[in-house]
C-alpha cells in the first residue's frame, strides 16, 4: 500500500485536538502561531512538545528565543486561531482583527487573555523529524481558567458536545 499526504491528513484529521497559540516575544512584539500538534510528554520533569514546520517563521523564533508560551484556546477564540494561522497576518493587527490581547509574564513571554490555559515553556531539546521539528519544552508555570475548549476535527472548528 502506497500512502499519500492527502490520505495521511485525512486519517490524522480524525484525531480531534484542541487548538493552541504558540507565543514568542520578539523584543516587545508578540509573534503567535496556531498549532494543534501539541502534546504532554513527561511528568518528571514536566515536559510538553509542539511540532513546528521548518518553513514557518515560528521555527526560527523558537530556536532563537528558547522560551515560549502555549495558550490553549477557548471555544470563543476561533477568530484568534484563524488570525494566527494566516501567513499574511500583521501582528500589530491582532487585537483589531481577532480580539487578541497579550500580557507579559514575569519570564517575558506573551500570555493571551481569555484562553482556557497557559503554559510557560523553556526549550529543553529540539529534534528534527522530516519537514517539522519537535520542540520539547520544560513547563515552568501554568495558568488554568474556566471555560470550554475550541476543538479541531476533520479540518473544522468544533465545540465540545455531550458527555458519553
Ligand atoms: C488548526 C490549525 C493547526 C495548526 N497546527 C500547526 C502545527 O501544529 N504546527 C505547524 O507548524 N503549523 C500548524 N498550523 C499552520 C500554521 O499556523 C501556519 O502555517 C502559520 O501561518 C505559520 O506562521 P509563521 O510562519 O508566522 O510561524 C496549523 C494551522 C491550523 C489552522
């Protein structure tokens, strides 16, 4: 069986995920990127991973800054996900176009207002894997808020339904 990228994407689209914004401070400017290739890795130490395409700007920023935030989106933050996945975006338009507002944590990382949870991440290691890099990071702090998550399933945004 010879598998192509379209079939692979279709299969992976069956794996429902949350949606995050990976945020980096670039000397006072917030750079954000929508990412759902995000997972928990280890409890001791506390590690997470995010897979980032080599062709993105975020890829270079994570290597350079070695510190980033992961903002887990609420179900009313779809415009923010759309904004930060648009390669044409201008970061200074984030609040006007998508309602995205950030504050700086004590580590100097941008934290998105209104998200369901925030993880303060310090780069632990980076592993090249095909056309992506797996960035593994130690989680130094978290903020958890009330609300429901924004979900992504089969290429569409969703809300949590009934419990099963
Ligand atoms: C729901 C969703 C999830 C995404 N997840 C990822 C991801 O996990 N890794 C990645 O490299 N790109 C992902 N992308 C694509 C990036 O958000 C997109 O390429 C972005 O424009 C890159 O920005 P940058 O070049 O400024 O870093 C995702 C896009 C969407 C809509």
